[in-house]
C-alpha cells in the first residue's frame, strides 16, 4: 500500500489519504519453476552419438495480475493538477457506484472488455472522484518457455551444441502487465484489454566448444 508508486502519480495535496491505495507493483502470487531433463533416447535405441546428449529445459511462470490503476486524465476536481499523459497523471479518479466489476480473466471476445465499465462514471465537477486509485487486479499469466538441445561430441575437447528455443511455446495470449487494461475513463477503449505479452517466438543457436 502507498500514496504514490512512481514519479508520475500525483498525490492529493489537500487530502493525501484519498491517494492511499494498493501499490502499482503489487504482485500477490508468483510461481516460477525451471528444469533441465536429459532425454533418455539412448535407453530406447542403440546408444550412439545421435541418441546421446539430448536435453529438454525450460522455465514455467504462473502469476496473478498487476493492479489496475483507475484514472481520469482531466481536472474535473478543479484542483489544478496538470497531467500530460506521459510523465504524470491527474489526481482525479472516476466515481465508483459500487456495482459488480465482473472481471473477465480471458477477454478474447468482441470488445475485449475486462471489467464492467457501467460500475464507473465521470467524477463530478469540483470532486476528485470516489474510486480508489487501485483496488482490483488485472489478468495474470501462465507462460512456458522451453528449449530442446543436442550436444554432439567430436573429440574429447571439441563438441557442437545445437539448441531450439521457444518463448511462450503454446502461443497462449498473455493479457499481462501493468498497462494491459485501459483504465482511463476518458478513453473510448475504457475497460478494454489493449495490449498483451509477445506471442510465440522461436530461435535456434549453434555453439562450438573447443
């Protein structure tokens, strides 16, 4: 919990307590496992230079999402903050009417809605808004990076290592990150998921050891 998580978040100068909310970098749960398994091809086929030296490795990451930062980049509160949308944002927040958020953890459908936008409205003139800066969380991730490698020995001191690597190997859409959800009530895409982590990326490498 904090009143400002970065230099771009202004604090209400008259009532600092109104800016108190979940930190923008709060990640409640994060599980990462890495592994390296030597593939036993030489146990199923006659042992040779082609059946030995194979391995499967990877990193698997499961985590919950980052908090969604609610903003209204205007000055309806008439406090005089000057947001520029790049280096800082206004202290204004939308009004939250207490309706259900209806969080959509897999926003792939039409409109890509993540939360119920009708639960929020523009803050009234002269008022900073009733919504907390952050009080719910965006989509999490379940990502798999994997690699298959083959070490081919030539002599006692020389060998060739071949690797094929895949990031996001199952090409699963990861709606993950602090900027994944548009939470500026002044935007036409308010409440939508507007970005995702990269899709599957493949690469290969050769390494000669001597």
